[in-house]
C-alpha cells in the first residue's frame, strides 16, 4: 500500500481549517488509520476544531480495548464529539465551532469507513465511486428530488452541513464497509477538492498520474486553478 497526503490553504482563505492524519502502521488495535477533517467556526476556531478532534480520535483509538473496528471508531468519534462540544460551550471564542470527519482503516481487503459531515471517501478504479454520504442540506435536496445531482456542486447552499462534530451532544455517525480489489485506489478529501473539481476530472487526473504523489499534487493544483475556495 502506498499513501500520500497533503493539505493546502487554497486561494481565498486566511486560515487552513483542514487537518489530515495518516498512519500506515498500527494505531491501537487497528492496522492503519487515515483521517480527514474540515473545521468550521469563527476566527481560528475551525482550525482548532479539526486538529483537536483528529488528535482526540487518534488518542482514543490508540488506547481502546475494543477489538471490533466499527466499535473502536464509534467509541473514538463519540468521545471526541463530547470533548469538542464541552470546549465549545466553555470557551466563548470557540462557541459554535465544529468539524467534519471521515476516517478509514484497511483490514486485509476490507475498507472500513466512518463519516460525519460532507468530507468524502472515494474508491477509484475504472470509475470513481463515492463511498461516504454527504450530510449536507444540498444532498438532502437531491435525495428528496428537489434539485438534480448535477446541480448540487454549484448550489449556493452547498456549504451548509447537517451533521458535524462539536455542534450537538449526541452525534450520528455513518459507517461503510467496502471489499477492495487489486489496483483499487482510495481518495479522501474535504469539499476544498470536491466543490472545486468535478468527479470525472478527479478520475482522469488520478488515472493519468504516475503515482499517488503526482495525483495529489495535480488534484490540488486543479482545485486552485478553479478558484481554490
């Protein structure tokens, strides 16, 4: 397995609110661990929320006594939400902060994923398949037939998410399992990529890149060329 990760502030923001964690080595009872988080909130609160949440999740997984992967992930995300929510209530400067979260681990040929919010995990082979489900207002509108899927990426309310860590005491987490095949590639990203580059273009860039490093660099450059919001 080859991995590469990178985060970029883009062309518009003053603060990078995205945070990434990658470990090819075991973390607690998981053989590997990959996390992408996209924070939200006032001045630097979103940046803090994504980093703090990721660090709490990793620490929880590292000491978890659970053995079943989904139980390990659920315990870690629920604890991180509890801590972030408490800090949001106690510190006025962090009031209303929150973060998306997408986590994955690969056990044998099984990909196990947890997500909250609209950061995504794709599996890429001959095509690109979104495994996670966006917890966003626009995705709900698509699901209810109010707008067409192709209109979702450019919708003015695309940044309104319906689930995030830190905003409520109880957190609802989606879990997914996917059987990987030889040659499958996994892409985890925030909406800094998915709002800026269409899926077919993402697929083309990944398939035409020499390796995962070039793919990531090219994806970021294309997102920035398209506005880098």
